[in-house]
C-alpha cells in the first residue's frame, strides 16, 4: 500500500508524500479556508493538491477543476493563493548561493575549466493563448520569455528568474530589461572579492552564455565560427559541456511541471509568480534527491508519434557583437582560454 501511495504522489504531484506533507505544513497557515459557489469548503491541503496537480499535469482550468470539486473561478483563486503562499515561505530557496553552497558551485565550474564562474544563463519560451494585439514569436506562436541562471547541479537562482516579454523579443532585449541587468549595472550582482586570472585579468565572477547574448564584463560568450584555432575550439567545447546544464534544467523543469511547455490559458499578471513557484519546486525536488522519470521528457503527438517535449529553446541569429564590444569581456575570455591550455 505504501508503494502505491508513493507512486500516486509521484505520478500526480511529482513528489513523495513526505515532501508534500512538509509543503502543506509550511504553507497551510497562510491559506484561508475557501468556500466554493456551491458552499463546499476547500481545506488548505485540498487547494495545494489542486495547484500542484494543475502545474504537473498541464491540464486547463476547464478540464480539471470538476474532479476536485472546484469551479473555474474558485480554481483561479486557489492557484493564486497557493502561489503567493509558496513564494512567501520558500522565496529564499531560489536565491544566489552562499556559504558552503557557493563554494560547491564555484568548485563544480572550476572542475569544468571555468574559474570563479557562477552559472549559465539562457531563455525559454512559455507558450500561452494569444492576447489581443500581441505579437507572435519566431515560431509563429504566442509566448513570453523566461530567463534564468542555473548552476551545474541544475539549480535555478531566484534573482534571475525573469518572465514577461513577448517571444518575439530578442534575448538581448530581455536581458537589458531584466532585474539581472539592473543589478549588474549597479554593481550589486556579484559581491565577492576581486580575483586575478592569467594576464593579470581581474574579475568579480561571471556567468556563461551562448551567442544570443553580448560579451560583457560579467557574461562570457563562446568564440563561435568555423575557422578556430585549437585554444578557441577547446574553450567552446568546454563551455558547450558546461552550458548543457541549462538544457537539462529546462528539460527537468518543463518535463515535471508540464503546464509550462504546453500552450495554455493563463493570467498574465500571475504568470511570473507561477513560474517562480515551479522553479522553487524544481529546487526542492533536487534538494531531496527526487529522480527524474525520463518518460516525462517525451510525449505523443497528434499523429501518434513519440517525440521529445518542446523546451522552447530556439534562438535568434547571433547578435552584432560590435554594438556591445567591451574589451574587458573579451580579455576575460582570453584569460580563461589560456588557463584551460595549461590545466
């Protein structure tokens, strides 16, 4: 019976009964008892279950509320209540690493050849029903963009979770309008001591990107191109391996919380907060060592063919780097490439 209970929780809510009970215990004091239109009382554990199931199953409000005895209007309120409560209790769970956790993050990147690296940045599309007068993205679907930074353990940091610009918006523009950019411009992003790399290059730490972002003092991009010397090829290969963590993180997050890879109706005012919550849940499941069921990364399409789920990672052409040319950023990359040559 215990195995059946565990399987039920893992299949429907993507977590063990123990983790679910811990979440309910932590969040319940912040949730009011709700009464539906038909005067049916909704207890905190009931609406928490409903919200988790909706995020995990990807079902719409119309298709899954009835099985919970919740109407559409009550379902909307329930998800908003649970979202606010989870953010209030667990917000620190997606904060920049500190203490021992920061040491482990830095050591993991150093083992990959990137000394004093803090994470990898990338964007993913969240597909939603098109709003009036809203632009389509490059795939001719309507989406908003989520920008996150992850470490090599696939953990997501809260400071960099940024959602809300149309999918037609270039990654550079999303970055410039994000809190991450504002903090970097104010010098409040990395507060660690200055470290010295080969050639006397100094840095306050940095994150890795792909060619969809510009080179900056705190963002290191690959060389790119086809005519590369051995040092450039070595650097790009190592960065590609390290940045594989981003795709794996998005695969785990969207595979488990399937609402966010399917096109769905949503309240655009609360989408950011809901995405932050599933990032929190993503980190919680990593912390407790929950294994990922690889079958969650596959789906059956309308033709009955089995295919990988769409992670929404399509990228625009590389930016015109000269518009963002910062000598220090390019020197930092050269210093890292030199260190790799002698590692």
